[in-house]
């Protein structure tokens, strides 16, 4: 039986994603027998995977069916040299598997592989951007009704708005953190909410003691992100442990809103005369080791008014409830919602008293559904003939706001929502274009996309072996490397913002820019690792220079001493000259002191641990600023000061050659060519890689005497090569850098091999050998396919789900908007945010019921 014949019998046309009502024996079995069993039969099956007696989808064989789904979607099964199924047959078969796995696993954890953003590329790229074959009928684009759990970054920024007043945007210093920006991670990469740091004027102890003393709370909402985009609508909720933490944090925030530092410190610690507070004994690291100024800098809100006045009035209570509800959900409460929370607070006050009761009652708002999730349930509006309902009013306005911002809608957007001017595509276009054109309206969601897309923000979290780190040529002392990496993340953020400001060929510029936003430490990280011979010569040259300087300093010191001694002897003989030559004597003494200081410095230099392993880059340029955390580490906090410099020519090209990206794609001991290659394959070329089978021990041999390329010989073995030949040749060209991101020309005493190859990219003009990462990046940056893949990832991020074939018109329109406007990110965003996929929802009765 030929499976292709069933296509004609079952349907004239097929709409991707439609339900397949067919049994295994009548449908799927024929596909397996026609296209799969020859290689995966009963005897000696490929990859030890036998499908001859697989049978219907059941819990016991679900993992096998998962693998079959991935292989069929990626066109790995059947192999390219075998007869291929018709496009429609492949689509129907893979959709049938999704339906069956979803049904069978519904009460056993569910099946979500097709919703995983890291598997978004499993959808055929050529079908999305090319002509569709006969037999496919696309449905108008829309997105299922849903609720998004807010991200950790958005949640903590909302909370920060309640207790901290961020500075207004300064167009003269655009890189500095300002109101509307995301709360940055601190010096240790932690995302925390800080209380009162803008009022601390004195503390006991050093920088670590300061960090321990300061009141702070970590981000509560979890994320499993390691690399790549996240699916917050489908993969995340709020568990009971997080709910308990939120209630605790809510109490701290409400008390600080009411009392300021008095909620976290003793009255005597709050003074404008820091010397008036006596710190007795060693109290380093304790809350009592801080002194706060009396200046009120936190926002003064109706919560303060409620708790500051005597008694409780309905007016003050409702004002506090309504303010807090909108601050946390970004929309005003309905009359019913307001009444419900007012009743809760009143009941709590009656049982616990005003202060504790108000805090406990108001804390309930922090757990409101809309404070933790953003609903897109289209409970208003009528479905069109395709069953789609367009979002409107607050739902649509908050969707637009969420696409760009972490704080409440600005006055103009809020006014448009209230006045009924957020109901059409043109309404959305008007607001999106307005916000994109205004730099003072901070848009941290855009930067978040680039972090998730490029994964350059993981470098500070890669725990390095101390000796292996020292071998790279960078400092392994204390936390120096990790602080440098968190600084590098902030610097890359700023570089991306500069390129977005220009808004021309954005992706190409990111891949090929010769600019870098740098700190002093970057002179080492952007330097060149010296060979052993060069290092020895550098050490010898440094010794010669120190010896010469020491000799000259010694001679100068002796000469100064001699001159002073001669003058003193003269004055001993002629004391009558003392008054007359007093100034000269003082000058001779100063000369001896200065010469002694220079001699001591030269002597000390003999014992210094200068870095001779790296020939430092000479980075120079205009002053610029990067966004960093609040004063979380006292005097040791991250600094915003940077320079905009040019990278060493011939050694770097684009952010894929910056240490922030390179280290993010390394491991504790060495480079991670496989991870780097996979990133190129998936994020730029649009390929897909199936999950590693659980039976595979994905480890390279521990052979420190061999290079990484040599140790990766095991990935070229037959069982592994099928996937690794798509990744390894793309990652190995980055061997021109070591695992700290330092440029090198030699590895283990031999010239480093930086060759690689682009294989089966889907664009014949890209395929072929490359000499190094720079050559590969230049070639890739010119590809139209790469821009299309970039658009696919932007779709996943802003639409909040993976693309399907039904989204092909949306993707094509977004790609043309980007391309026709000179590689404009603003044009791309405007296209996506005015698309049917963004505007329309299809209702699911079960989802709507569960969300309530």
C-alpha cells in the first residue's frame, strides 16, 4: 500500500494543524511501513531504533514516538537519499503524532515539544518563506487565547516601581539607568530588589559587609532558562512556594511604602549627621551597620496616606486598593474587584488592627491573577467567520505595552485605552510607532529579546576552573573574571542599543560591527594571548626595564641625597646662611622624598605580578555609559563608565567574537565548540537539532594534552556524526579564541586550527569551507535566509509561541518590512505587532474556564 494514496482519499486540501481523526492501523502504520521500517526494521535497525512493531501511541512508547516526530519534522527520516513522502503526507503524519501524544500524555505531564521555542525551527523554513505545494490551505493567522505568566524581570521591575524612584531619562547621558529600564542584575549576577540604597550615607566594613547589610529580596518567579527563548504562556505558572514568597515580599514592600527606612532600621540610624549614630562593636554585615539620610526619595502613594493617618476612612482605603491594583496589574480594577479587595482589607484590619491588618489585606493584591499573569482571553468581542476574536481596549493596550515595556502604560497609551482608541490595527500601529520613536520611553523588552537570541548574558554564570582560567591569560583572583563578565554583558547591552538607535541593517551590523563598548579590563579580554616564547621575552623585557628604571631611580636618589648632604654641611659651617637658604633646603628635602618614592616604586615593580601572558589591546574612544545595578556592593559596585572603542583589526568581527558571547558558550575548562556550532545552526541558519538520546554519554575524553578539536574525534563516530556534522564545523572556527574570549594563534604549542565548514545550510551560496570565524561570519551576514531566521525568532519572542505554517504570510510580511526599510528593527516590530498573529485570539472554552 502506498501511503501517498491515502492523502487523496482522506482530503483534497489540508490545513496545517488541523485535527487528524485517524487510527494508527488505518493511517500512521502505512507511513511507517512505506518510509521508515526499511531502515528501522526488526533486524539491525539504524540507531538501534526498531519501528516494525511500534504500535499505536501509548505511554510506554511515547518517547519513541517523540523521536519519530522530531526526525520526520526535521526531514531526517526517511534519509535524504531515499524516496521522500509528499509534503502534505509528512505534515499530516507529524500533526497526527502531536495530537496522539497530547491525548495520551494529557494527565501524565503533557506533550509540549512542539511548543518549545528551541524546537521552533522544526517547521520547514522553505515552506514558510517559499511557495506552498498543492494540497495545502492555510488558515488565517491567530493565536490561542491564553494567559502569560509575567517574566522575572518584568515582575521585579513592577515591584521596584513601588519603593524606588528611578531618575528621568537624560538625553545627554542615554546609557545610564533611567525610569522604565529593567532592574539590572547586581555585581554577582543576581536579580534583586533593593530597599533604601539611595539613602545610605554610611556603613561599617567593606564592600561585602555593605552588600550583606542592605535589605534586598531576590526575584521570586522562576525560570529554567539556560540558553534561548522562553515560552511563558505555556511553560510557566506560579507554584505554592512562590506564592508564599510573594506574600512575604509584599509585606516588606508595603511597610517600606508606608515607613521608608524606618521599616528596616532603627530611628537613630536615620539622620543627616552620620557621626551622630554610634556603631558600637563589630556589626559589619548587620542591618544596624547602615546610616540613612532623612531625605524622602521613595514614591509617596495612597498606601502611605492610608497608614500615615489616624483611623481608617473608606476614601483612603479604596484609594490605596485602587492604586495598588493598577500598579501591580497595569489596569484599574473593576468596581467588583475594588469592592472585593476593600472588603478583604477591612476584614483583616478588624482582626489584626490597622497597621498589620492593612498590610496583610493589601498583600492579597500581589497574588491577583493579573498581577502575575497577563490575560489574553478575548472575553469581549465577536468572533469572525474563522472563529477569531480581536483583542481590544485594556487587553490589547496591555499586549502592546508588554511587547515593549516593563512598567505601566504611559499617559498617552492609557488615554487611548480609556477613550476606546485601542480597537483596530491602525490604533496599534499608531501607538507602536509613537513609542518606538521616543527614546525617553524605555523599551527593555527589545533588549531582552537580543539577550535571549544571542545568549551573551550567560558569561558571568559559567563557573570556571581556577587553573584553566589562569591558563587563558586573564585574572583568576577572587571574583575578578566574573565581575568582568557581568560588566561585559552590560557593555554588550549598550552596544546593541547604539546599533538599534541607528536602525540600519541591524542584524548584519550586530554580526559585523568593529565597535565595542569597553571597560579597562577589556584591554586584556580583547588582547592577544602570547606564545610561550613571546611570554618569556616579555618577562625578560619587563625585567630589563625594571632593572633600568631601578638603576636610574637609585642614581637619582643618591644624587638628591648628595645635594642635600652638601647643603646641610655648608649650613653647619655657615649657620648665618640658614635663614637665607631655608627655601633651598626645603626644596632639597622634597627632592629626596620624591626620589625615594620613585625608587620604592621601581623596587616594588620588581615584585609585581604583571600579566605577561596577554598582549593587551589598546582600546580608546569617546566616553559612554552602560546600565548597571543600584549601589549593591558599596564602593565595589559596578560602574557605568565605559568607552566606545574599535576592536583590534583582523582579530574580531561582531558580537559573536566578543568575550561576552564567547564565554557564554564555553564551559569550566575549555571552549564549547558544539554549543557554539549549535547556536550558529539554529539561530542563524534555521536548522534543528533533535534532543540527545538518553542512552548517549555526551562527554568528550579528558585528554588535556590534546586540543579540543582532537578530543572531538568521538563526535565524528557514525552514531553521533548525523547531528554533529551540522554543528561541529560551525563551532570550531571560534577556536581562534580561548575559553576566556582572548584571541590566540597557538594552542598547546601548535598553530591553532580554525578551519570549519558550512554544510546543508539551506542556502547553497553559504555552503563551503571557511578559514576562521571571521570569514564565516562575513559570509553568513550577507545571507537573506539568515535574516529570515532572525525574523522567525523575533516572531516567537513577541507573539509568544512558535510559528506554524499558517503564520507564513505574517512572517513574509515582517521579513519584507525589515528588508524594504533597510534592515530596520522598528519596521520589523511594527509589522509583527500589527499582524493577525498578534491581534487575534481563538477561544478555547477549557482554557478560559481554567484561567478563572
